[in-house]
């Protein structure tokens, strides 16, 4: 079955009681048992919910995995993966990553004895020196947030298997429509479903997909025990979003390319970070493991003063100044003070995330209108 068809049909069956073609929202906290311990597969909504299970099944199908688990946010899904570890374990993670993930790693899990190494993953050979007998997990994003660096998932998977490590890939920026990390050897794929999967900026949600049943059982125990589960309404909204992911992503990609190439020609724009440029350091890998380059990009101005950046950020009409990404509407963001503010400035600057960097999430509006908006804002 082709992915576009999977997105509409995977995990979804007509409601057996009514024939409803859309999965019902099972808004209940508990389920009646015919006798103690005798039930129809559902006991309590923290453990199971039919709407959530439909979405978990759909997510497994569209990521070509066997098992899906849904959480109340992308950070909650990340938290569940880290709870597989014990004090003394070590994690190798990308030095260019979402600020919320960095905060969770350094401010929460470092306190309980987990050690993190933040390294440049563009050259997989540079990772091996950080691997030791305590290493348990490699954590990667590709494309990275916000510098759009590319990590070779297959090479990283080979390295993780060589050392018997767990590899988790955050696939939020690409979405399952553009990239499937499990097919390339990853053990876990993570999504902030808040973004492209939901697609309409109206839900907070996260999910994990995996093939290994033992790993699924461990993560399900964490999901059930720690309780960071999404409500049925949220699951319904993501199920709805999945049905149009392919048509939305096609427009995100075409709009993104047009805007990236326009920005690169603008006399007032400095550097543009977009992995679809033929001279991007990761272009060959991106071309190999992705089916398109997406609608995410970052750029700088030649006048990189805070005054010039603030003026641009405050001047757009269609690009809304807001955190998050992946919705149908276009967003503009200042990572240093917004999504990545939790990363110490020295650390940000060292990794290339300057105070003047601007991030765009290109939506599905008419591209001429979006370019016109940027043109008037840049001046």
C-alpha cells in the first residue's frame, strides 16, 4: 500500500456499533467490567483508550513499524525513552537540537545521574570516540532544529548496532511523508505530533514507533505507570491530521523550496540554512534518505544586529511570530530567545546558533503572498 493511501486508511476501521467512518472520540475515564478482571480489552483510560489505540496503530503503519505509542506531548515521548536508562548510563546526542530536548536532558536527567555528550553528528566517525561501556543511547535529529544539519541515519544505525546501542531518531521536521528512520535501521522514531502530523496548530501530542516488541512493552509500562497519555480528543485531531499529511507536505515542500531560493538571492540576506541546496554539506545524504526537503529553514541578515532582526520579526503580516512549526499557517521564530532559549548562549554560539538566526516554518498559503510578506518585512 502506498503511503498516501496508508495515511487515510491505516489503523482506522468503521465503528462496529454504528458504522461511523471516522474513529469515535471515546471520552471516558473507565470501562464497565462484567466481573472482576473480565472486560472487553479496556479497564481504565490511562492504560487503554480505543481512539488512542487507533492512532497508535496508524502511526505504526505509516512509519513502517510494528508498534506505536502515543503521549501527551513530544517532550513526554522523549521523557519516556530516557526512563529506559538508569543512573550511570550515558547518551550521545546531537549538538544541534531542539532546545526543549536539551533542557530535559540537562536539567532533569543529568540530576539523576545520566550523562550526556553533545557532539557534531554530521560526521558519524566523530561519534565513536564518545562510546564507552556506559553508553546506552544515541539520540539524533535530522534535519536538525534549527540549523538544518543532516545526519546519515543508516550510518548511525550501523554504528549503534556495532556497539549494541539504542538509536532514537526525532523525525519531527521530516514527518513520515519525507523520511522513515526505522527503514534505515533506527530502533525508535519519535514525533512531536503537535507539528506536521496534527498540522493545524490545535493539539499538543507526541508519539513513538518501534519494531521490537520487548522495547514496546518496556515503553508501554512507562507510558501506563507515569501517565503522560494524550486525551481521546487530542488523538482524534491527530488522526484527522494524518489524512491530509501528504497533500500538505507537498505544498510545504514546494513553498519551502521557492522561499529558500528567493531568500538566497536577496541582497540583504546573509546565509540560508535549507537542506535542499545542492551545495548543502548534507545534501547527498538528504537526497538519499528523504523524499523531499520540507518547509523548514533558517537564515541570517547581513546586518545581524539585534535591532535589524527584531524589526524584521515584528514586520511580517502572514508569517506569525510564534513558537512551534508544521501547521498550515507560516510561522517566523527567533530561536535564541524562543525555542532554544534554554541552551546557554556560549553553547549555542559554539554550535552555530547565533543571536541573529531567524527560523521559518513555511506554511501552505500561496507562495507569492508569502514571498511578498518577507519582501516587505526585510525591506
